[in-house]
C-alpha cells in the first residue's frame, strides 16, 4: 500500500497549480500565435517535469510504484493525443482565431483536471468499497474499445453534442467573435459569442474523456495519488503539444485503432484482476511491467505504420474516432 503524507500531497498539488496558473496567465494576458520553436520548448519542458517527478517519486517510494506511475503517464499521454484530435475538430468547426487558441486550450486543460480529480476520488472510493467495480470498469473499457474501433474513421459530431445543444437553447449566439469575450452586446441585448460555445464544447468533450481515461489508468494502478499525478502531468503538456503536433495529427491514421487496442487490453487486465480477487486466485494477472511493454509496443507500431501509410498514400487523413456514428450517417442508412 502506497502511503503519501499530507505534505507530499500539498507540495505536488501546489506545483501543478503553479504550473497551471502560469500557463493560464500567459495565455490570457498575452494571446499570440504559438510557433514551432515555442511549442517544442514547452513540450520538452513538461515532459522533463513529468520524468523528474517520476524519478523522485520512484526513488522515495520504490520502483514498483514508479513503474505504475510511468505506465499510467504513458497511457494518459496517448489518450491525450486523441484529445488533441477533438480539439482540432472543435477549433476548425468554430474557426477559432489562432491568437485565442492558447486560451481555449488552457481552459480545457484546467477543466479536464478538475473533472478528472472528481472522477479519481469517486473511482478510488468505489474500488475500495466494491471489488466488482474492477469488472464494471473493465467492461466499460472493452465497450469503449469496440465502439472506438467501429467508428475509428470518423470524427465526433460537435454540434450534435448534448451540452452544446443545451447551451445554444439557453443563450442566443452571435456569428462573429468579439475578441476573446464570452458574451457581448448585440442590439442592446446580451448574447453569447462563438467563444462561449467553444468552451462549452471543450467542457463536454473533457467530460467524455474523463469517463474513459480514469478507468483506463485505474487498470494500471489502484493508487489514487499515482492516478492523479499521471493524469495531471499528462494534461499539463497538452497545450504545447497541440501546437507542436497539430500538423502531424493528420498523419496518425492508425492512432484510433491503437488506442482501441490499448483500451481493450487494459479492460481485459481489469477483468482478470477482478476474477483473480473475487473468483479464484489461480486466475492469472497481467504485471505492470508487461503492461508498460505492451502499451509502448502498440504506440510504436501505430506511429511507424501510420507514417509509412501516409507516405505511400498522402491522401489518407487521420480521424479522432467516435463512440457512435455521426448523425448524418445514421440518417442516410435509414
């Protein structure tokens, strides 16, 4: 059992909040187009911070927990790349000006962290109280994996999102942006700008990703501290990673397939763990180190295969994947 002192929690959360605050202030006060060099520098910085934390954590608490952290971090980092696909879809759908994309991304990361912290607390409590929740989480991931694979060549329908629909019903929305404002005046009445709908879209997507990513990382470790830090450090670098790889995202044509396989693998791992604990200790479990090797192997194969495929067929374009068919496709079949 991992024992984390109150001081360790406080220092860790303090560092994460400080990094978030700096990123938020930078994006809010100095909106600008983020270039390749700046994005590379920030991406390397956040990855080094995550690695440094993992090394210190492993030195203090042992490499068994350290391996769990690094495996969880890689899982969340790979899922966060799929997050980037959806962010690109949102930015494109609502034509977000480049100088305000930094602000939108930072807001998305803050909201994602808040939602995931809530889900982590709830998930950890449920797993401690009810061991069959490992089976529930495992089946959820297997269902997600199947759905993602079925719709791997689609993008989520942002306008059909229930949260976005609700926001449009509550507030009249202008056609034009008013700088970075969420609300403005039109003929004397207060109306929402497209920026407000963009942030609502980001929030709805963050909620869906939290529902998938938390069970996934709990399949790697049941320690709430590791789950939280793996999520936090994976998300902290998401803003810079967006500007760094958004040109490369179109080439990762097999990423959704790879993520479906990873989620399916972790789902099987959770079901086996449940069976080992509740059914028969003779049921084998998948060790954390084996999980790390498998996940890294899948990501390596997916990346290389995608780059080879798009080099041979430049017309190929990657998609974020979706958990359900787009509405227009369903209507066409009817």
